[in-house]
C-alpha cells in the first residue's frame, strides 16, 4: 500500500447547456482511479457549479499510480433517463511521484469530449502521499524522472550517463475489437484514449525499472511513439538515455554523495554506500575513486550471455535478486568503480557476437538494451563529443500480417500481450525487429570507426500491412578519457586521442582509419588545427556543438522526393517498397548534397530522413540545417556537364544553367554570410601535395570487403555502380559535376534552383539553435501547421509528383514567413516536418516549429554570453562531470589491444540477420557516408584556408547562475503565478526547443505526454476538415497548457507533436483525428528578474570579458 | 490537385488587425484576399495569392471560433482554448463591439426585434454597410440590451463590466439601449441631420438627469426608464404659459437681459411666447409614452426650426436659453424651480448639441 491519491473537485465553469428547457445543467462529477469510483453531489441548475467536494481518497499501489491516469467525468444528472456525459479529464499522476517535482496538481482543466471537443472547465485538486517501500521485488519505478529534452536538462549535472533504454508494449486496438461494432464512437474513442494512457504509463514504468536497475535516476531524450498497426494491434514504444542526474543548486555542493539524488526512491539499492557488490566475471571490488582498471577479456571471448551483469556499479544490488524481471543478458560487464565511469555502456559494445544475441532473444529473454551504445541526446556538454563519423541509418520493411502467422514468419512465436496479465511476455516480434535494426546501426557505426551513436532516433511508417522501421543516428567517438574501454575498439587510432583536439574542430576529425576507410571520401587536414584529417562534408543528426567554429549563418535545407509505386498486396508490395527504398535514399542524398553545395556550405546538422508509404507512392523528406564549418574544406561549386558536346543549342542551354547556378551560389554566400576566414594561407603546394596523394590512395582503395557487405549500399545495382565509376572518373575535377543528359537531370537542376531563400529578416533551421545567431530576444511563437493535398490526376509522373510535393513544402515555408512577418528579424527554429500519405492521392505534411525573435544588430558577433542562453548553468557544471569522472582514471590505455576482435563478427551478423525474416529484402544498410562513394566530389585544392581566429575564441563560461540565489527567485515566481491564478488565465509558453531565450528554467515538473482523439459526424457544420482540425489543434494546445499550469508551470519545453493521424470521410460528413503530443513542463524565470535577484555575478561582467 | 486541408495554429493567437477588420466588415474570404492584395500584401515577404488566401482563411477560422467567446467577453479572459495576450483581448472585444455610425443611426430608437432584423438588408443597402456586418452590429445591440435590461446599478457601468468595453463605447451602448427602450423617434426626415453622436449626447443627458437612477441608484431599470414622478411634476410647468401674467413677466425679464446683446433680439422678442409655449408643452406632454417618443422631433419642430429660420447663431441660442432658464427663478409666483432646472438643464444641453446644420 505504498500510496494514497487524493482528489478534490472544486468547481466547474462555462459548462454547456444540457437541458434545453431550462438552458441550464445539473452537473455532477465521477472521479475514477483504477477500479474505484467516487461521485460528487449533483449541483442543480447551473453552468458554473460549485461542488467543493470532500477529498476523495484512493489507496493504491505505486505501480498503479504510474500506470493509471486519474479519470474525471463530468455528467449531467437526468432523473428519467440515463445521465448524459459532458466530458472527461485525464490527469497523469506521474509528476507527483518525483520527490522534487510538483507537490500538488491544482487548476482549471478543459473538460474534453471526443465528439464535441472542449465543453467547459473544471477545477480540480490532486495530491499524492507516497509511503516508502523497501520491497525490492516491486514493479514500480516511482521517482525516475523523464525528460523529453535531448540534452542534459538545465539545472542538472549528469553524474553518469548510463546509456540506451528501450521498451515497447503491445495491445489490441479497441477500434478493431468486435465490441466496436456495437458501441458508440464516443465509447470507442474513450476506450482507446484510456488504453493509450495506460499503455504509456506502463511503458514509462517499465523503462523506469530498467533505469533503476542500471542505477540511474532519470531518462533524458525520452521519445515515445505509437504505432497504429490496425488489425494487428497498437504498439507503444519508447527509447531514451538513462542518466544519473544531480540537481545543481547554488548553495549545495556538487560533491554530495552520488546517492542523494535517487535516495528517496532507491528502494532497490540496499547498498547505498560506495561499496557495492561487484559483478561481472571477477571484478575486484571497486570501492573508491582511483579504481583499478581492468582489462576485460570479455570482448572476444564471448561471455555467457546471461551473466548477470551490472554495468553500473553504483546504486544497484545484483540483478538476480530482481526475480520478477527478465534477467538482462550481459556482455562485457565492464564495471568500474564508483564515480569512475560515465557511459558505461560504451564499454560494453562489441562484445557479444551476433549468435549470442540471437540466442538470447529467441530464447524469450529480453536483450539488454544497454548493449547498444546509443544516445538519444543531440547536444552534449563540451568536451564530451570527440569525433563524429557521419550519419548511420537502417531501414527495414516488415509485413504486419505476418505476425499473426508464426509458421510463415521467422521461427519465433508471437502473441499479443494480454492486457491484464502482468507477467505477459514482451511483444517479441517487434522487439526482435528493432533489435535487428539496432544491431545494424551498431555495426555501421563500428564500420565508421566509432563506438557510439548519438542523436539516435527510431520511427515507423505504416501503410496497410506494410511497416517500415527506420532508425538513424550519428556515429561518434565520445571522449575516451571518460570511457577508457570504449575507445579500445578503434584499433590503431589511439594516437589521435593523445593530443586532445581543440573543441572548435575536434569533432570534425575523422574517427576512422584514413588508410582503411569504410568508403571513399576526400580527406584533408583540418583547416583549423591542421593536425588531423577531416572529410570534405559532414552529415550528422545532432545539433551543432556549441563550441564549433562556423562561418556565417546556418540555413534550413530540405530534400523532397516522390516515387510512384504500383499498387500491390502483401509480400509483393513489401518487395516493391524495399526495392525502391535505396533509390530514394540515394536521390535524397544527392539532393541534399547539391543543395548544400548551392549554399556553399559543408556540413549538415539535425538531419532527419522520413520515408512514408502510401498505396501508390512513396514520399521521402530529408530535412537538415546546413552550416559552413571552418574546419572543413570549402565546398567546390557545382559544374554542369552536357552529354552531347556537339549540340550548340544544348551547350548554350548548359551555359545558362551554369550561370544561374553560379549566381545562386554567389547570392547564397552573401545571404548566409559565408565568408570563411582566410587568416593564413599555406603554400598550397605543400598542403595539396599530401592531399593529392591521399586522395589517390583513397580513390584507389578497393571497395570494402565482402564481409562488409551489410554496410554496403543495398541496391548495389548496375545503375549505381555505373554512377560511381563514372563519377570517380571525374574525381580530380574542381567541382561537383552534374550531368545534364536527359530531362530528368534538367528537372533536378530546376528543382535545385526553385528553392526560394527565406525573405529578408527571416532565418530557418531544424536544430535547437540557429548556427550564427546568438542574441535571442524573448518573443516566441510556437505553431503547428498541417496541410493536406489531394492529387486530382491519378496518372501523374514522378516528375510532376515531385514538383507538387516540393511546392507543397515550399509554400508551407512561404506561408510561415508571411504569417510571422510581424516578428522579424526572426528565426524559425526546430522546423519539424512530418509527411504522411493518409490515403491514396492524399499527401499530408505537418509542421511544428517555433519562431523566435533576435536582435539584429549583434548577429555578427558571437557574444560571450552565448552559453547563457544556450544552456545557462549547465556550461560549467556539466564540464565537471567528465573531469570528476576522469580524475580517477589515469592509466587505461593498456587494454586497447584486447578488444579489437569484436568487429568482424558483428558485421557478419547483419547478413545473417537478413536471412531471418521477411524484411530481408528490405534495404537494410544505407549509411549516408557510404553513399558518398557513389558521388565523386573532390576538394577544391586551390583554396586552402584556415582560421585561427575562431580557435582562440574565448569560451567564457558564464558563472552567472552558480551563485545566484535561486530560492529567492523561485519564491518570487510562485508568488507571481499565484497572483494570476485567480481571475485570468496564466500564460503558458510552448516551444519545441529545450530552452526559452532570455529566461532560466528553474524547475522541471515532469513529462507531459498526452493522446487525444477527436471525431465528428458533422464535418460541414464544423467548417470542413480545416475547421475541424483547427479547433482540435487549438484544443490540444489548450489542454497541454492547462495541465502545465495545474502543475504550477509556466512553459513547456521540448514540445513535439509525435502523431497527427487524420481520417476523413467527407461523403459521410465524418472525420476522425488522433494527436499525440509530449514535452517537459517547467517553471522558468526571466533573466531580467534573475538579474535583479542575483547578487554579485551579473551578465555585465561576463560581457566585458567576452569574446576576444 | 487541390488543398484539402490547410491549418496553422499558434500557441498564442495569431491575428492581424487588418484581417480582423475585414472580417468584421463582413468581407468574404475571397473579397478579403482581394482587398489585401490590392493593399500591397503581395509586396511583403514574397507572398503570393495562395499564401494570402491561406493566411486569411486561418484567421477567419480563428475569429469564427472566437466569436462565441466574444458574445460574452468576460469569458474571453478566463477561457482556455485560445491564449490571447490581454491587449489583444481588449482589441478583439473593442473592435467586435464597434459599430458604424451610419448603421446605428438607422436603427436608433427602433425596437431591437426580429422585425427590425428583417429590414437589415434595406439598411445595408442604404448605408453601404455589408449585411453581415449589420447583423453583427444589430446582434450586439440586442445582446447588450438583453443583458443590462435586468441589471441594477448604473447603465454605463454595467455595460462596461459585462462587456469589458472602453468608457466611450460603453456610453454609446448606453445611449443605444436607452433609445431602444424608450423608442425615441429618430427616423423622421426632419431629424436626419442629427448624427448618432448628437443623439448619444442627448441620451447621456437624459440618462443622467431624467431617469430614476438620477435620484436613486439602486433600482431596477433605473437608467433605462424615465423618472415617472418627474414627468408627472413636469405638468406643473404649464403655469408658465397658461398664466398670462407669468408669461409676460418672464418675457420681459428675458428681453431686458438680452437687449443689445444680440443681433437677433427682435426675432427673439417676437417669438418668445411661441418658443416658450413650445418648450413647456413638450414638458407637460412627457407623461404620454407617445409624446416621449416624439421628444426629439418636437424639440426640432417647436424650437430649433423657428430659431433656425430666424437665423439665430449658436451663440444667440445659448444666450437666449440661459436667460430664459435663469429668468424663471426670478418669477415670484413660479414655485417649481427644482423641476424647472432639472428639465431645462437637459433641454438646454440637448438643444445646444442639436442646433447645427
């Protein structure tokens, strides 16, 4: 009995008229939690009832507290007939379960009905009393904090980053149950909403358990998605990065015992002191800082798959006491002493062979998620990210109907989770699917010489019974000093780590071995430090590191593609799709590359590629933020070449195009202020000499061995072969060559040139911060826009379709600029496009972004207070963590050689995996960087530039916040929020970013994760689909804001709309829409207020010793 | 290929005052787009017709959704559906309740009923205000009328509190309510020269001086209905014209005071009895509802027109009325000084306001 939930219904207002005769309503409220229901009295004849109920008390398990929402139903009492429901409110109790988050939920909630939308508001008070429970067998994970934010949350310090956590739960979709035929749409919608609430609660709890087991106390970068698989079920899955976070507060020491943070709920941690039981094979007990570091022989010698490993020594009893949990398969089990290792996961990659993993999963056991060195984070404390290899991605096409039929699928059996059975097995099929994809990603990363994947994300696209699973991330090397074992995988590259690269360019340096490159790329010496090699272009899924040296501003780059596909069913369809995928990826990549060059930039950040399937077409959309990294060579131009040189007409035409391209490049350079610093130029001879040599070597180097087949571009078909050769022959040319040989190519070039730059005063990007803009002012407007296009002509060509799709995206952007014109100068940040093909001939694009104003005058400078707005306090504190952690690690390089052997095995894995199941023909390997091979692009050798200026840029970390008395600020804030709680509605800001410019986040109140269904049978009366969706989106915003306000917050950060599924039937005058949103509820205070409070250290002082 | 759906929703409401005005004025989306494009919207930010169309649609939808809330503006402040900054709320409300003087002049004093609503298309044609806008304005009048009808306390204050309007607009609405309630005739040709503002001013005078609320401020309908007792007392003023001596005495007092001060003295002297009869007769007939309705037309016919035909200036008028009022106090047999002042105070300021071309 570990918890008591108390709820009080205070009042209602603006209720709808339920009794036509009196124009009034006799309202009462049902409060339900689990299976217990309470009722208030009927408040007769009022649209603004005052119930002022007693406290309804629910005595429940904390497990239920996590899973179940509090369900409040407002009804109209009717003496003679059934009571009419007015609407419902679901309240997620989870935020009350953290020890330091909100203590009470209190406020006005919109009363929501799936048919009528918002119908009035209700004032509710909710409290939870948690009893301490020392039951180590417990199923709950109360107290684990969840953050959607994909960086270390402000005000926290990551003591340990444990690594990847994932989970999924499956259930039958109520919409497809037999009972749905006889119940009302409202009942069906409510069943669905409630089920999804329950499922995401359960999912969160399970992830929390994994985190606790790892010894963490928080999940950062929590990403939860729904897969509506129709007949085959409803999947809720989530990934995240487990961390041990410590709260930073001005007064308290950062050296408090690491257990203090999770202590309140560290129920499964009997050994709270430094001396933990040690696990793994035979680790010596590591009880204090300088931990003896052990060369683990585990890597190649395949450890027993089920060895109870506890990678995170702190905070955890040995796992086999957790009887109720599936034992984790351990590998590597590189345990370090307390405080000794962040990112322990990294130590443990590469160690298990594919066979073992297969074995593990097929024997019905959960694979240990921690085997994947994946991080859902997209930005890191400085010093954390050493090198970036490039984007790795994997896709796989699956047939959903297969999972009903074990005989046809792979050998594993599957069953749908019975909702009520706690002990139900994991939905294995899907687990295995993801498992496979993740393995592939891991091996791609390895091929790039990287031991980790950062900025990792997963998503699915479902059309009928075909499902495309995709995962992508950025292969990277994280600081080896902080994860000594991890770097051992990279044989022969250790020398690079000996002298730390400057942070402004270090991440650009190649992580792979230049003599044995996984793909041909043009390498040059870093234009910054001149010591390491860098590639000519860099694609990543992460945010631009805050200390990266760039020239000019960034810009939003998007590649769009449509491909027609024949209608087909089942297997044939899946095959057709998987055959198309590689071509799409290739073309998207080419487009991105061209567009990047056209803007004379050399790196992409925040790259996300979506492929959506429809019945008769595939849509591909790649979005990224381009930027000029000064460490990388300047991009060459784009040169147009004709195939038929004799034709004069043609030549004239080509010259025209060439001129237009050159003009565009010149214009873009000016527009984005890309003027790479030319502070000192070496004798080009010296420098180029080495380059040429190197390039030749690279070009001459053979295509990776067959054993790397898994990494090769799948469609290694004639066409691409031809292309690569062809392009390689141009290898020494100065510029990127585009061939104009047919109408397709002409189309391509035209589409290249049709991208309009944003109008004056506007900038756009899809990353957290806009590269090149630092001085945000506080105005901010988050928005969601959805557009659906109906293709009237069924016989469209690919080109026509492409044009339509491109125009759709471009027009959306134009619309945004126009609508937000009053905010200039302003930047559209975090532009997040998502495409879908809801039905045949429909294309749906949904965008969520935020417009933020900035101060125009100072944009040229990179002001010193940059860290303040970017990450406020985390700057210095986060730095402490690697430092602190590495303090006890001095001599680690010894084991380097022992771990090399893991590599070949895992690359053989994917080929093996490929044969396992259905999606085997699916394109499974498309590492972006490998694609580069197919395109010849050489470095413009004439211009070797480098810059020292940026290198010396003083990275002055603001110490502003450390000593500011937060407590005062908070109490002040609370006072002010209380004052407007009364009559008018308090303002709640929303942003997809993790920060609010000009403010400081003082408290995270918990995750907001909401799912709503809205349906109408009077579509025309509600203003058609647009009117219907407009009010639904507004209602969703309103409900998010209300929940945040009730938690005492005044903003939502890292807000995102994960799903927006719209199904319409205008003939029947019906429409249904599902929306899933999430974000972090926070309390912020304005920096100006802070300044008033802050005693000694002010912004002004940081300003003065700013950039030099 | 057609755009099936196109929405743009901001966390904070996104609106342009220009589009709001077009919406209020009753433009259809297409007309509004045309107006905006003619107004130069295309020059900004590389917009094209589609962009303007889409933006206009979004805003129109937003306004339509807000309209329900605007009907009871107090709800706008504590509703949760839209996040609207306070200054935007004020603009939304103030503009929604704003009206065209031309339109309101047409319905002033008419019964705010379905019948009148049916005539709106004629009014629309006559005034050039779009029918949709006419309907909104008419419904606003009706809504305000309905709400304040049953409230106690000062009319202007009630309107301001329930509809969150500015003081000026609240006063105008008070006038509209007052006219509608008392059904003053304002539509006659002779009254056409009067603007809404003239009449609103007069209504303000009447509300402040002649209603029940002017003496007792906690009565229902206190500001909407004229003080019956006062109207009864006005009958007593008849003595000023029925008593020959009193009339002559009054005339001589006024003429003495005016002599040499104005060019129109001869006309004033000649017309005194006529004018005085006119004003006093208006007063004595006000117990009759029918005559209350004709109050303004009587003022014009019985007083303003004769003066105008004699080419009195506004200054003449002022001088005359001041002395006319004050002289009554010196009449030793005239006992109704208080009623006289209450009556003449209003008449004076109304006539001052109404005496123009």
